[in-house]
């Protein structure tokens, strides 16, 4: 955290937005400098808030739900602002998420937020800024822990809109017994700075408290030990943000598909999740569906194809029969971030892969292309080559993962000059039939290491069929290695006959390789 007090930084941020001497004079002569008696908020901070545009004022006031020292995730906060209706789409048809990012960046520029020193991908508010947020939010925001600690239950307005609390290992019903009286509650948000912890929540809270908060817009049950949700969760018709990440849920009740206002559904790292609601097509306002790291999920309903406003679809499982197909990606023109396309062996028609139009999706930066780990007679290496060729992504891609591909060679787009934004190579070491590999023109790659080979310590052969390997025209490439010198595991390519390096001026070192080397 910066050592400069916000009493200096925040007004500085304000003055940067004032261009004329008259505006500076208005700031100087403001009555806010005459501090109220017994006020613990610095006049300079109040003044900076006073001059915020109205849309930023409400966004900042909402941040009173975060306790001191809490590390804020920017994307999550933008989702919450969006769920509250703070991000009105402008006439320029900018996405609400883009507007939210701009709002956050403006607050950051004005020093209402600063980067966390412990986690540079997250942000914190200085304690004095946090006090300011609590002051300007009035009765709307309540931190449950503060209420219980200070015995303020009798002073809390029943018109509270936003409730947050620090997650505990065991959450009893008694802790939330007064929450049902908050009939205007819009936010139910557990918080924790400890990423790996799992918490236990009383079933009575799930059954008797949460489903009766009919005005809820933002609900998180993330990291609670929940195996199933009551069907009454479908009564929360105003819900727009629903976070169930890192829970052991096995399925969602069909009533979730009645939440027609839902914009964000987060199921990331729900390792037991095996089923999504059949009528996902009814979630007509859904913009973000995060199902990353859901290893038990085997099929996705075809109704998801109707959700063409999706910007986040972290995984698509290609169905063998009546579920989602790869060509359903065609109409997802807003997709961004990352997507993993799995069970690609179910693609039996190359045209379906072509129709996915991956090359048009310029906002995707991470792509996974994954076939089945089972190699049997049903696999067709020629078809798989054609499918992979048809799935050429946009040149903006920064990360590519290819797993269990059964083709004997790669299409020309892997490593061509127009595909030079990737800083890492895909994991290719476990492709059993690959005989020739040429990597060209990948100017962002500096080091080729274990991410290229796969797990080199599991006893399996790497590149078991590879005979010819070429690297060329890679201007920044410096190193090729497996593990640090002296490690027990070594990189072996058993059938390699020729290894060429051409026009790679910075390449100077390789280690732990056991094969004959030809360098041109």
C-alpha cells in the first residue's frame, strides 16, 4: 500500500480533473473545507467525493460493503455494479462491462482504490477511504460483523440494501436470524481473503432465510459446503448475480432456469457438478456463464445456444447427440477471455467446425482444444486434422492448449507468422501420432519448457512418434529446457531423427535433451 496518505493523493486526483483556474478556485472555496465537529472524515476526502460524477458516486458508495483491508477483484465488482443497475448502456452501444471497467479505472486514477501490495491483480481501499464509503452510503450498506460486534442490531434500518459478512468455518442460523427482517435486501455477499478455505453453512439458512429475500439481486454462496440448493431459489426473480463457485454442488435445480433476469452465473471449480438445468435458454439476459474446472460436467443443453449475449462461456462440451454442438458458437459474437472446447472427437463434420467461426472472435485470448483421452478405432486422424485446421483462432490469441489430438501432423496455422501473439506453446508432448512438428514465427515466445512437453515425470514417453522437429523465425526465443540441471526427470523424444533451428538469433541454450542435434 502506498505510504502517501489519501488526504493528499485523493484531492490531487480531483484537481487533475479540473482544467481551468476558476474550477480550482471553486474547489478552494468550497464550504466542505469547514470541517464538521466530531467528523472523522477528512474534508479533503469529502470534497473529492463531492466532485465525483453521479454515476461514480453510487459505484463508490456501494464499496462500503467491503471491510478494511479486503482485496477487491475488479471483474467481480463490475459484475456487482452491473447487477445493481449502475451501468447504463450508453448511446454509443458500449457494453455495460466496458463502462464498469472505465468507472473503476477512474476511481483508481483518483486514488479511491490502489493496487494491493500482496496481490497485484487485486485492489484495496485505504482505511480512510473505506470510512468515507461507509459515511456516504448511509443506511444502505451493512457489514454483518460490525453489527454483531458493536451490538448495533437495534439501530439498523430495515431498509438495508446491501449485506456483507466475513465467512466463518461454521455458519449457524443464529448469525443470520435477523436478516429476514431486511425485506429490501439486494446483496447477500460472503467475503474472505483466504482463497483455499471451504466453509459450512446451516441448511436452515439455505431453506428459511435466503429464498425469502425476494428483492435479492446479488447472491453469493461461494466456497460453502453445499451439495444441493432448494428449488425455492427460483423465487428470487430479481436475481442478476449468482456465485456458486468452489461448492460441491452436483446439480442445479430446474427452478434456476426461471431466473430470467440473471446476468452472471459463476460455477467455477464446482468439481462435483454433473448437470446444468435443461431450460438454460430461458436465461435470456445471461452474459457470463463461468463453468471452468467442472471436470464432472459431461454435457451441456442445446438451449445454451440461444444465449447469444454471452461474453463469458468458459467451456463448451461438444455433444455426441442432442446437446450443444460446436457450430453453436457461430452466433456468440461477443465472446471474450477464454474458452475450452472439449470432446472434439464428437465433431463428425468439418463444416460444423468451420461454422464455429473462431477466427472472427478477436476478443478471445485463451483457447483450449481438447479431444478424448481415449485413443481407439473410432478416432479418425485425417478428420481430426481437418477439424483442427478449421478451428484456426484469431491472431490476437495469447494462449493455446491442445490436448489428446489424434492427428499425425498439425495444420499450417500453428506457428505461422500471423499467429505471433502467443507467449507460450501449446502442450503437445502427449500427442501419440504426431510425426512432424514445425514451429515458426512465434515472436513472443522466449522460453520453451515443461508447458510444451506435458508432465515429464509421469513415466510416459514424450512425443512418442515424433521424428522431425523444427523451430524457425522466432526472434525472441532464448531457452529450451525441461527441468533445472540435476533434476531426476529428463526429456526424452525416443524416435526423433532430425531437430532443426533456423533464424532464431537469441537461442543459446538447451539442457537435459538426449538426441542427436542438427542446427542450420
